[in-house]
């Protein structure tokens, strides 16, 4: 080993950041290489040299001490990114006496280190401590030594000692640190004189307190030392230094969780500190002020991670009612944050377009996140794209261009509504506060709303509207009845606010939630005469030039329609189609305006139309017919557009129209000619759409609509059968196997045969042949498609009978046997529900085959023919697999199996049938009786099971 002086010289020749490897010059390269050779040849001696240099700052230069610390850290692999296991492995490889010398020299060096490299020494000590302390009697003098350094107020290493203790508290487990709480807390409490400490010392002590707060909180409770700690936290929380203030507020949040009972003694000090923090312009400080009260609320009214209230808790602390008793100060503070909002204050006027778009997205995200589950608009991705495209290209861009001249000034002084977005955390906590203490609404919130809703400043009006939203979500209906009547006219007056589209938008949401929460708002004396005015305002907003207002108007109209329907049903003794409603005089006008909005490609208008038509009273049935016809014409128009015009947005409209019409046609009165004409039109346009856009966005909705309308047309479906069969034949062979639309195509095939019955015989060869090709040993076919194919086999057999189905019987039975085995092989399927569904469908299809082939054919099916086709053999194997399975059978599966067994018993008689069924007569009787009991003797299945029971009992009497 070379002499120490040479090592020091090499250290002084290294660059400042030797650990980064950024060396320049030949001299530095030589120093680096020499140090590397020394460490490689005798690592233990090299580490001793480094610790000796660090410990003797008088003999060696600051540069040498600093670089020695970096070399020691580097050689011990104690950089932050190195896993602890690697560090421990490296440390244990060093001789024990060398480890002791390093630890001793580190403690000597700590109080004398300069600020520029003290963090390196602190990290080394902390990392070694984490490896040594868990082992008993290893480095026993560490914590006492650090504590003694902290006691010395004039010591230059005070901050470093505190930081070392902080690192240890952060890395060691709570139970290990509990042994050293006395050593740590005594000097800490003696040092908590904030007026005598530098900012760095304050932050170091506060960080250490933060790190050991959990193991030490019992120490506070038992010793009464919490007064010293809380006083120090309060002083730090009022510091002008943001870092110190932030740590102090974090400690207050910890105190709320671990020392809740002590807070009541300091609440008069805590209130101004936390309200000032909530009102702070600093984002972190503002959030911590809010988090403190959320932590207190969590103790007093616990919630799960999803935000739901926990009604019963074990060992809950006795409440001090801190939140409840201080709502008079908390609520105005929260309201002030709603007034302020979250301003895009850092954007330049040139970034106005970005700011506007960002604020719109942030507001919508807040609606969706805070009030998730309360939206009435269907979440259709394609339709959302349509609306965004329209808004961007039309109204919003016009407004942006018109306001661009004034945007610079408004962003500078934070007065622009377009720069406002709702403060999400404030809204969530405000909502939880109203839920925890419902009287907050009447005592504190509503007086503010009434006072501010007509304020000259748009921000106060907007805050008043959001204050309504935060409590409407969980408001009790009885509470709503007493509360909302007098405030409703004031809210309605804001719908036409001229200051900002954002205010009009929020007002529409409030109106929507109010009428849904308390429908009689539409007919109370204070608003009966204003119903026309309310609808006029909503229609005006529907035609608003701002992109965000029109969709919200549709949502508000939807809520008004729901409310009127609820009232009408109450008056009609619950009749789902009441004779009239309070909106009956306006139905035509509302439908007309919504259709116009739909023609403008407004997504939300389609959902509003759907709700309007589905909940229409009988005296407005003519409006349903006219509106349905209008929508059909719109569908024809977008289908017939030339290919160059039929872009994605038009396909989205096709999808929306199909969704609405598919629901509406189900309420048509089919006995009337007009209704049948509408159904024929719809089917014609659907087939045109599917033919022209075979892979379009609206394909799945169109297929669902086909399966819905087909049974309504009944035998008249044959007028469309050729076109429908042509499409289905092409679709089933061209659609990829993993496409969800394939299952819908197969379902439409089954529906076609179910409706046309024997009239569908001409189409068997085309469609059944395609199904057999699709299911021919295709292991990659999705389970849902397999289920639909098996069901379609049964529907086709039932429809065409033995004459049309006989030639396909063997191929179908082979596939049924294969799928039956799959359905009972549990390891093949991750989804138990799909496996059960496939099994049920196989059993039901076997029943359909036996019933249809036996009773519809001109030649009776004998036992020999059935056996030769392996039908009973396959059924026997399937029932055997089911009965020997360890898993519990679903009720529907047991019913399907009983139905199948009943059919076999009735056809072949008990004696022959039981010889082919792997069940005893008593087991069959038990299963059949169980199904009869569960179905209450009603339906076709119950009738067959009863008849089969009678056959078994008669056969038993004959034998006796």
C-alpha cells in the first residue's frame, strides 16, 4: 500500500464530481487510475485511509476530505440507486475491525463536515446504520452520539446529525426505531426553539420529527411533551420559508391522524393556520391545508379508499367534533376556493387556445371524476369524437377568435372565465363535508348560495352553482323537498348568464340534478307558471353558439323529461305509460328542437331524444311516430351520402340513430299500420347501411336493431329475407373470428329462422352450411360465438323440422358433442359464466333437436335411428359429465337438463329412455320435481317436467 500522503495527493487531483466519471486532462486520468489500483489491491486499507482523511479536517484539506467521502460512498456501493442487498453484501465483505474503524471515523467526521459534502457523510452513516442496527450490539454508540451532537446548539454538525437521524428513521422499520425513541426525542425536544435555528436546521429537525412521528406519537401522549412539539409546529407553519411551512403542515396532518385527541386544545391556533394555507397561492401549501381537514374528517367520519363512508368501525376514537364545530369557518374558506378556481395563470396570451381547450378538458374531467356515475349521457366513443370535431371546427373556434383580442389582459389579471377550472380536491372535500353533516347545507351553504348567486362578479356566481353541485349528489329526497323549492327560481335565472358559457353550462347541470332529485319542482306553485320559461331557456341553450352549453342543455332536458315521467307515473298509479304528463303540451316542440340538434350532429341530443320517446305519455304517441319517421329519414340521408362524404363522423351518427331507434321501436303499437310501416322502413335502411358499410362504425348497433325488429315484423320479415340472407351469408364468411360483430351475425341468423319458421327452409343450405364451416374444429372461435352457433342450430331445427334438417343432423350432433365436452372441461375456460352458458345452450339445443325432429317430421324418429346418429349416446355422456362434476350447477343448467330428460322420457317411454340416461328413476324424479317447484308449475318446461313425472309414476305402477 502506498503512503497516505500519495493517496491524499491523488484525491486532490480528482475533479469535483469524481463519481460521475467526467474526467478531463491527463493528470486527472492518472489520479483516477491510481486510486482504482489502490482500491483493487487492498480495499480494506483504502477504506481506512478514506475514513481517516474524513475524520481529520485540520490535517487534510477540505477538497481531500470531500473527495474521500465520495470515494468511500462509491466503494461501498452506497449510492441511492444501488439495492440495499448489494450494499449489505459489499459491507459484510469488509473485515470487522475495518468496519469498526470506518464507523468510528464517520462519527468523528460528522460534526466537522462542511455544508457542501455533509449530505454524503449523512447518507453513508444512515446506510450503514440500516445494516448494523437490526443486529444486536452492532454500533451501539451511534444513536447516543448523534443525540449528543444535536444537544450542542452551537455545534456546526447539528444539522448533519439531525439529517442522519432522519435518514435512519425513514429507512428503519417502525418497531426498530421504537427502541431509540427516548434517545431521539430528548435532544429533539431540547432543540425545538425555532427562533434560534437556521432554516436548514429547522427543516432538518422537522423532517426528523416527521420521520419518527409514528413510533414517537405514544411518547407525546404519555409524557405531555406534545405541547413543545405542537408549539414548534405552529411556529414553523407560519414561517415565511415555503419549505419549512410545507413540512410543518405535513406534521399537522400527521398529528391529525396520530394525536387527534390533543388537537382540541390547539384548535384556536390551528384554524387560522390551516385556512391561511388553503387560501395560499402556493399549490403545495394549499393542498396541505385541505389535507389537514380531510385527515381530521377521516378520524371523525372514516371512509374507504373509494371515498365511501364506513358506517361501523371498530375501536373508533371518541370524536371531538372538530370539523362539525368549525364548519362556520371551513365552509366560507372552501367557497372562497371555488371562487378562485384553478387559474391557468402561467400561460401567455399567445397560448390562449391551449388554455381554453385545457380548461374545457379539465372541467369535464372534474365532472366525470367527482360525480362519476351520475351522468345521463351514453359514453359512446365515436359520438364523442363527432362532437369534439364539430365543436372544434365550428362554435368554439369562433368564440376563441372573437375573444383573442382581450385574452392577454384577462389572463394577466385572472378575470377570464375561460381560464377557470374547478378545484377538484376542494369539491371532493366540500361534497364529503355535506354528506357527513347534512345540516351544513341549510346552515352554511345555502345562505352563501342565495347571497352570491346574483353577485356582480361571475366568479361568485359560478362558485354558488358549484356549491349546489357538491351537495345535490347525496342529498336526501326529503331534505330536497324542504330545501330546493325556494332556490330553484334563482338557479333558473342563471341559465342565460351572459358573462360566460361556463356559467351557463354549470347552471344547466344544477338544473338537471335538482329536477332529478326532486321532480315536483316542475309543478310546485312557484314554478308552474315558469315551466314554459324554463323550457324556453333550455331550448335557447340547446341552440347556444358555445360548444360546451348545447350538450349540457340536452342533459338538462333529459332530466326534465325523466322528472315529468316520474310525476305522471305517480298520478297514474305506477303505469309505465301514463295517459298524460306535465310536459304533454310541449312534447312536439321539444322533439322538434332535439331532432334539429341531432341533424347538427350534437351527440347528447340523441340520448335526450331516446329518453323523450321512451317515456312519452299515451297522449303524445303521435309525437313518437312523427319523430321516429324524422330519425328514419335522417338515417337514410346519412346512409345514402356518397362515399367521399360518408366520413367517420357520419358513421357515428348512423350508430347513434340505430341506438335510439332500436329502443324506440319496442314501444310501438304493432297492431297499427303506421307502426309496421316504420319497422319496414327501418329494416330497409338497416340493410342498406350494412351492405354499404359492412365494416362501419354502426355495424354492431345495426345488427342488434335487425334482431330487435325481425320478431316485430313477424311473417312480413320474408319481404326482406333475400336481402338479409345475402348480407348474413357474406358477413359470416368475411368477418374475422375475434370480431364481436360475428356473434351478432350468428344471432341474427337464429332470429331469422325463429321468426320465419318453415318459411325459412329455402335458406337452410346457405346459412346452415356457413355455420358448419365456421364451427368446423375452430379452436380459436370465441366462446360467445360458439354459444350463439349452438343456439342457432336449435332454432333452425325447430323452424324447418326433420325435412329440412335431416341431412345436417350428423354434422350438427358432432359439433354439439364437441362443445358439450368443452363446456364441462373447467380448465379450458377462465370464465365460469361463459362455460355455464355454453353448457346450458348445448342442453337446450339437444331438447330442440329431439322436439323438432320428432314432432315436425313426416316420419317418426325411432329409438334405433336416434341411437344410430349417436344423439342419445352424446346426451348420455354429457349428462354423465355434468352429474360427476365437482362444481355446483347453476339453476338454469339444472332446468335445461331437466327439460332435456323430460323430452327423452316422453318420447321413448321411461323404460327405454332410462336405459340410455346415466340416472336412476328416483334421481330423474327428484330433478324434475325440483324444476317444477322452482318454476312454480308455469311455462313449457314445467309442463314437460310434470308430464315426464307422470310417465315415470305410471310405469312404476305398471311394474308393481
